[in-house]
C-alpha cells in the first residue's frame, strides 16, 4: 500500500522531533518515496543528515535554497505529493497553518499542495488544550485536515497528560488510512469477526482454539486501507488493534453472535473469519473446579473429569435461515441493505467437499477454505494457502501467500459483488 507512494514528512521543532526519524525509516522500508521538510527550529532537535540518510533523498529546509532541479522547489514538492504528514506538529506551526501563513518551506508547501494533509500534534498538555491551539485545530479540521489526537501519558516535563506523539504504528496506520480514503471500499461499512472464542468451564479455565486472529486483523487493515469503515468483532487475541478500526471485544460464541447481529444491520459486508467454538460447556462452574470435583462435575476420585458440552449456534447458518424466513429460526434485526456474506472454513481433511457443503448450506457469497494441518497455512502463521469458493460453484486455488496478500485477494473478490 505504501510502495512508491509520494509522501512528504514535515518535521517541526518539538521534543518529539526525534520520533519522526523512526517514521521516515519505516516509510522508506515499506517502499514509500519520502521527501522530508524540516523547519529551522526542528534542526535544533534533529539533524537533516539523519533524515537524508534514512529517506535516501535530499531533505528540504530552506525556502531560498535553489535545488537546481525545479525552478520552484516548493511548488514541485507540493504538486508531486500524495500526502503531507506533519510529525510532530508544533503549536506554532499549527497556528501558522490555520492562518494560511507561508513563511517557511513547510508552511509554503502546505498552502501550495492539494494532497491530503495529516497532522500529529505533540506538545505539553497546557499548550494542546489552550483555546488558541484548539481553535486552530478546529479550523484545520473544518478545512479537511486530518488531525491525529495525541496520546495521553508521561510528557517530557515529567507530568502526565495529553500531548504525546502517538507511536510509529499508529502514525503508519493513520497515513495508510488517509492514503486509502477514496479506495474501492470508500463509504462501505464492513464487519469482520476475528480470533477464537473462549468458552468458560469455570472462573479460571476455558475451552478455546489456536486461532491467532491474524487473518481477521489483516482483513480489517486491508479494508481500512481501501476506505471502509471497519468494525472488528474480536475474540481474545494478542494483536494490536489496527488504527482507525472500531473494535468490539467479545469472549464467547454467544457474545460474538450478539455483536455481529448488532453491527450488521447497516453493514455492506460480513466476513466471519473467527474460529468460533462449535461447543461450550453446558454449565459454567461458579468456583474453580478442584481436583476432587465439584457440584457441576460431581466427584472424580477415579482421576477422570467429564465436561458436558452443548452446541454453539453457527452464526452464518443461523443468519441464512433467518433471512430465508425459516420457521423457528432466530430472528435477525432488519438489514438496511443487501449484506455480502463471506465465510471461512478451517479443515484438516476433505477440504473441497466440506467447503462446498458449507457454502451452500450457509448461502454465502464467498467461502475461503484453508487446510490448517499445513505448516504454511492457518492458525498463527503469517502465510496462508487458501481456496476461494464462489456462489456460482467456481473455485480458485490460490498459491501460498502472506496473509496480507490473501486479504487483498478476498477484498478484490468482494468489491465486484458490491456493485451488483
Ligand atoms: C526544549 C524545547 C522543547 C519544545 N517542545 C515543544 C513541543 O513538544 N511542542 C511544541 O509545540 N513546541 C515545543 N517547543 C516550542 C517550539 O520549539 C517553538 O514554538 C518553535 O517556534 C517551533 O517552531 P516550528 O513550528 O517552526 O518547528 C519546544 C521548545 C523547546 C526549547
């Protein structure tokens, strides 16, 4: 997504200026063409040489320095940019931008460019919450500038408050979101379930599975980067929430069903990539089950413990039955528009037959099947080998790919269905 994208990183003079170094490095590693503009005051904190070395490109600072390439460097930079991101944005530069001043290379380029502008304010909380700064930010927002809210935490002064520059992952997420805001999923609402569910046995134990959530989280990131509003209904996982994605955390299959039903009412797409537990303990013990047993399990002096399991609802199958008005099916809240439904099938044997049967029974638009017994596929891996089954019986056998590639392939197939 960042490959060959032309991004200007404007660096202002604040205590967080050094963090822009990491951002420029990560953008360059991701293949972006990064032009750094540094203010005179930023040079008190960081040196242009560091940025030039990491970006592999010249760094711009002095408005009056002839570059030898374009007659007007600031206009050439402004016109070529796909995004101007200012990290950190000082109170001073924010004020200048708000009032249309153009007294250095950065503010002049900001005025001259028609590319989207993203700013990441970072300063002491008194400066940030000052009515002047807030009014300036409101003015910039009104004009379409995206303002990244600073983080709350320890400030350079030693105090705790709002004003910290968000971490590099958040900055990168925000950059990708702005770059993709007019993508092929712009204006769409998508609901994605991810991770496994935990079905409680007692207050300390649960029945679970090996799902890491990576596939669902990657699908969420990809949809965000194509302009969608993404709602991620996630079981417990150890992954950071992608910036700009709305998270709904759940634990059990029943909670996941309620959350999915809640969010699909005005959604365009539902992708169920979560590994929802098929069964849950019939009864959850109120207290930790001791080795000797308890009121739920009975006594088990013989060294054995039996847990009685009952079936969980199959969310997509239940949804299909409900949409078809099958008698006795659980009613779904009315949907505002046609919902594209995509399922996942994790199988260890008879992949094709099981997948085709699931696709038909659950009346899906697409079914993504993977053989989780393979080393390069399924739970916890960074790659996936999938087959995609279409409603018209077509089947595609995709090669082993990073999960980012699989996510892109899935959305590539969902987008045309939205136009039907
Ligand atoms: C040690 C030090 C740290 C500073 N940190 C910040 C800061 O984090 N955020 C901010 O808005 N200004 C900060 N300032 C004030 C700016 O450097 C000052 O307003 C400057 O004019 C900003 O210039 P620029 O916006 O052209 O880069 C700091 C100043 C000093 C001396």
